[in-house]
């Protein structure tokens, strides 16, 4: 069996990956709050932004953590199409869950369906990303720990969507995002504990791309997207602020007439 190291750079990758999960969760929750206070095209756009933020944050968390993953006796490469597919799955399935909550008339049923869908999407993203691993050897999984990681993903997703429905203040959203980030990180590392690798030494060149060739630049790009979107959301006026602005303009317009 190959020795697995989940933190080859020390605490850097676990801490940074947790930060990415928290930022994605905070942005996703904030956009969901904005969506629930809007209607029509505005609601749809906020929900799309929430889905992309949550999906991107979860994916970036996973692969930033994987930057610190190593196996003695073999290099690690990644299958590029599978890795990109894992990102698309994360966004699509998280989007389905967010839209179920955003447009569901029965809040309880929408929350249950959205949490289950989103949680399974998070787990699918994780294990698709793991399926993209290319190394000299065989990767095996402990089914009990895999099942536990899926349960954690569903519970975390349900809690996040509940927070989006019930938490309004920025301070409360920040607190909920810290909890959500911890839950997503717990799911990831529980799934990684399920992994064992039987190394088969070989001089053959592995297919795919190395972490520094592909994963690192993509993670940096998506992390930049999260920061820029966070700035956009922070600077965008809320529905209450827009209403107050319109109310202030009405007397001016009336006086002008």
C-alpha cells in the first residue's frame, strides 16, 4: 500500500481550501437572500449567481485540498475532461437545488428535495474528481466512509439551503457560511479517509496533466471569480435600498412637474 499524505504543504492547503468553501457558501447564501427578495428576471439571475458561487466554491475547495494530496511511490496526474465535468456537475446539480428552493411553493418539500439533490451533487463532484486521478496503482474505497461522506454532503447542503431561506442579516450569513465551509471540508476529508492506494511501481509516463499544469491555474482562476463576484454582490444595492432610492426620487420628480 502506498502512504497517503493529505497535507504535503502542511496546513496551507487545508486552511486555504476551507477559506474557499466559506467564501463560496457566503456568496451563495447572500445571493439566495437577494433572490428571495426579488422577482422575475432578477430572481433568476440571483439564483444563477448563487448556484455558480456555491458550485465553484465547493469545487475549488476540493481541488485546492487535492494540491496537498500525495502518494509515496507514484506521481499523480489528472484526466482533464473528467476534472472539468466534475466542475460542471457541481454547478448544475447545486443549481437544481437552489432553484428548487428559490421557486418552490412548499418550503419544506423544496428544502428536502433541494438538500438531497445538492448533497448528492456535491458527493458526485467529489468522486468524479477522484475518478480523474491518474497514478501508478489502484485506488480503492472504504464503502462505509464513502456512505458517511455522502450523508455529510446531504446534511451540509440542506443546512445551507435552510440558511438561505431563513437567515437574512449579513452577520448571520457569515456565521452560517463558516459552518457550511466546515461541513464541506469534513465531507471532503471523510471521503479522502475512505481512499487507499495499492501502488504498482512503473516508469511509464502517466496520462493527463499534473496539478501545477492544470489544477493550480484553474483553481486560481475560479478563486478570482469568487472574489470578483463577492465584490459585485457587496456593491449591488439590495431591494430595500433600491426602493428607498426610488421613493426619494419621486418627490423630486413631482416638484419638477
